[in-house]
């Protein structure tokens, strides 16, 4: 009898822990909740200062994301991210040699000290006096980055101009009430800053 009672108590304890753990699972941050429809939040602004298109299986690349402007430079490509089909470190080393041969020494190391994320960056100015950033990246296991080999090339100033163009457009078209709502929304609030 006492084995039955002990086993029952253990099962009840495990079930209550599981339900408490499930109850405390965070699914919300900043007032946005996983699983909800984006249309349930009418107060957000869809800035969409860049649109993106995806290309797949493209001349040695597995996937690419092409970003283009919608405001200051409508339809003009301002950023390209391409992931190579070959994701090995040996291929990255070969790419790096070819990049250095063609573009010289990189301007900046942006990788980590642990040998997980290798990132070399070059900075250029093109014939039209626009800054151009070129990044060659290899990622072994960082979940915040694409695993494998990737190249990114962008016009950082044009991207900023796109962003400010859209912000300016929305600011000009806001009512006084909307501006006040935004001012209130900018105040830090622990209920919004902590997951729940």
C-alpha cells in the first residue's frame, strides 16, 4: 500500500511540475504573442523600407535574398545575400584566397575568437562615390547566422536613405493623436520588456 501511495505522489508531483512548466512557457514579448495574427496589432507600422525576393539554386549558390528599395530608390537593389552550395570550411578558405587575390586584404575582422564564426569585411567606394560593403562569412554552428558559407554585398548609405525616406513619409502623415501614442509607446515598460 505504501508503495502505491509513494508512486501516486511521485506521479502527481511530476504532472504538476509539467503543467507549471507549460504554464510558465514564455510566448510573448513587447506585447506581441507567438501564434497570433499580425493583423491583431493595428498599432504597428509596416515600414517595409526594403522588399526582398528569394532566388534558389543559382550558379553555385543554394539560396539568395535580394533586397531592393521602395521609397528613395524604388526597385533598385541595395543589398544582396547569397549562400554558397558548398558549406565546408575548406571551400571558405578557397573563397577567401580568391577574394583576397581580387580585392586585397580585408578591411576588418568581424568573426569571433572561438573559431565558430569567420567573417571578413571589405569596404569600398564605387565610381559614383557610394560606399559598398562586402562580407565573406563562414559559420559552423552559430544559430543567429546562416550555417555554411555566405557572401553579402550592400550599399549601406542607400539602405539608410531608404529607411529614413519611409520614416519621413509616415511621420508627415501622422495625426497629433498618433504622435502622442508613439511617444507613450517609447517609454520603457517592464511588462513589455520581459517575456511572458
